[in-house]
C-alpha cells in the first residue's frame, strides 16, 4: 500500500461538480466517490482532498461523494477521520462534509 | 395578449393565458399567434414560464400546432423578449441590435437542459453580471449551490415515471437570469413543468413525518403553499432520510449569505416566499402554474465585495 495520495477535485475531476447520482449529471458525487475517493482510499494509507477551485458544491454532491463512503461502501467514519484530510479555505465546507460522513451510518 | 403578464401582480390571468397556449396548440392542435400589440410588460418569472411553454410546443411536442407571434409595439418589451431568446425560439429574426444600447445586460438568453450542469450555473452569473461586477466568492458559490441543487431536484423528483408527457420531456428545466435596472437587483429563475412539490413531497417523506411537520408549523388544513413550506422545513430537519432532504435547504443559502433578498417558490397552486432574516409568507392561488418556479432576488449592492476603505 502506498503512503499518501492527493486529489485536487477541481483539477482532476471538474471545476463544476453537481448532482448526486450518475443519472443526475456528468460530474456527480457518486462518480467522484467511485472513480477517485474509493480507489485512493483502497490503495493508500492516507489521502488529501483539495476542495478549492471549483465554482461551488451542492449538498447532494457532497453527501453522496463523502457520506456515501460510509452509507454505500461501509467505511468507518473514525477510520476516515484518521486517513482522510480535507483542505479548503472554506472551513464550513469541511465541517459540512464531516457532518455528512458522521450522519451516514 | 394581456397588457401585462406577471406572476406577482396578475397571477391568475397570466397562468390562464399561458395555459391557453398549451390547450390550443397541443389540445386542439390549432395554430397560435401571439399578438403583442397591447402588451407592454412581461415580468421575468412570467417570461420564463412563457418561454418554457413555447419551447414545449415548438421543440418537444411533435403534435403541437405552430406557435408564433408578432413584435410588440413597446420597444422595451421587444428588447427584453429578444435578449431572453424569445425570437430565436420562434425562429424569427431579431430586429434590434445585439448589444443593448444601455450597455448593461438585462436578460441573458434562456437555457434549458435535462441534467445537473454546473457549467451552466456558473456561466449564468458571469454572463449576467459582465466584467464590471465581481460577485463575492461566498455568494457566487452559494448561488452555484442553489442552482445545481435545484437542477438535481428537477432531475430526481419533478417528473416521476407515472407523470404525463413525452419521454424526451422528462427532467427538463429552463433557466433565465435578469438584472432589474430599476430596482437594481439580480434575479435568477429556474422552472420545470413537473408535477410540483405538493405532489412530490409525499413520495420523498413518509406521511407521519409530513403530518408532524405541518403540525409543528401550526398548519391544520394544508394547501399547496403550506406543502412547500413543509418541504423547506423538512429539508432542515434531522430524519432518517436526511441525506436526501437537504436540496431544498440549499436554495436558501444564497439569500442567507447575502443577508438580503428573497427566495420565492411557485409550485402548482402554492407560492412560498422566504426573505433573508427568516420571514416566510405564503399565498395560495386558484390556478396551477403547471410546474415549479424557483426565483432568487438579491440587490446588486449586496453582491460585490465591500471595500474596507483605507
């Protein structure tokens, strides 16, 4: 297992994330979770997710991408807290994502 | 056509008029000619509903009779219609120069889609505000949040499988942006022709939860506006379906962060208005809008960075 991976959401996924499921739109939360977050967490001890640089985020995208790690993939919120670092100038965005993760049991 | 179309000042006659277009073009399959000679004003929300209806008749419903119309005598209205994309939709030429002589954009051409398209949400504010107004980053991201969530709501909920209408009609939304120069405010509107929040609410939440929420709001005999209010309140609540209920809550964040302005939702026969600061007002109408229209209105002065002064 590798040590750490950094994902810059705006550069590697899209500046325009939106929607929950693959049926909602091209750059949806389910897709980001399955194509980026899951492989990165499977293959690395820890990951860093850089969130700045997008036009914004809707709650559906965030909840499905990050809350879905727990609800759909049965990952442990405490383990995610140890292994995943979220980076943004908007601290409320980081709090919001951790709320989704903790609520998604 | 009536002298004025407005969802705010002449709701019933405006909705009746737009419904008539569909009834004649789609129901009776007779040609519709929109005579703008007497019309001097179309409000932005009414404009979007009208554009959507004409789009439906001309672009989606193969069996619809032709809908077309005249140029209005009122030059300001002609400018508004042209800028909003009305003549392009009718496949007739724009008579006025492309550039508004005032130099300020008042409408951007309507956009329509069937998915959550973030690029559209972002492009709208840039096209509308132009190079001179720079929206505060927090407001820009909140407007983006509201718009993309509103699109997602349309895709996921507005057109359930048992809803009437052709398949290629499903999930469709229409979006328009407007700068009201007189009131110095930004207006952004998203409309769908789905079944409406009063019908989708019971599908998204169980009956006990809705009843409890209506009770906590002091509502005994809910009508459509009260169902919209309950839907907004349920979006804030902690429920086992919490992860699916926050979309409506996202709609408020733009006006909340601006600290001024309003969010208005017309859905079926209901009208719900939320003002920054928390005041809510409800209106129930006789006629159904035939869908849901979400409108954000924020003063231009609140959008920009305030200089700290030095």
